[in-house]
C-alpha cells in the first residue's frame, strides 16, 4: 500500500476529516487553494478518472452526493467548484481518484 490516499482512508495517516461513510472519505487539503479546500476520495483505490468503468462508476455518484452534504455543512451557499485532475499532464499529483471541493471565495475562469 504505497498510495498516500489509501493510507489516509485506512486511518494509517491522520487527516482532518470533514465527511466519511463506508465508500467515501473527505478531508481538508494540506495546501489549500481557497478558504475551503476539501479532498473527496473513494476508499477503494482507483488511479484516476481514466480508470472509471461500468463496474466502479457508482463511486462517482457517491462522491458527488458527499460533495452536496459537505457544501451544505460548510455553508457554501454562494457556490463552490469541484475539480478532478487526471494524469500527470492534467495536474494529478496523487495517483488516486480524488475531487477538490473549493469554496469560500469567487472562483475565476480559467482556474487560477
């Protein structure tokens, strides 16, 4: 188990949890890019969005269900952004599917 997010999901590495159920874990990012920056991960290892299949795609729905709960819990009434980077060229730094939930400020486009 070399994956840092698998270790966080297993409780081997501590995190500041925001949300957890049997399938999904959400915790605060250690290098926040917005006043609210939460990472939402599946507890099952999937390397990236490029590995989503009919057999594992339900986890994406569970992640977005969690995002809605988290956004309400953190009072992101004015909106938020959800981002998933895919692969090194896409900016993915941890090879475990994860979504960044960003809020607490106005988001610009393109992202910055």
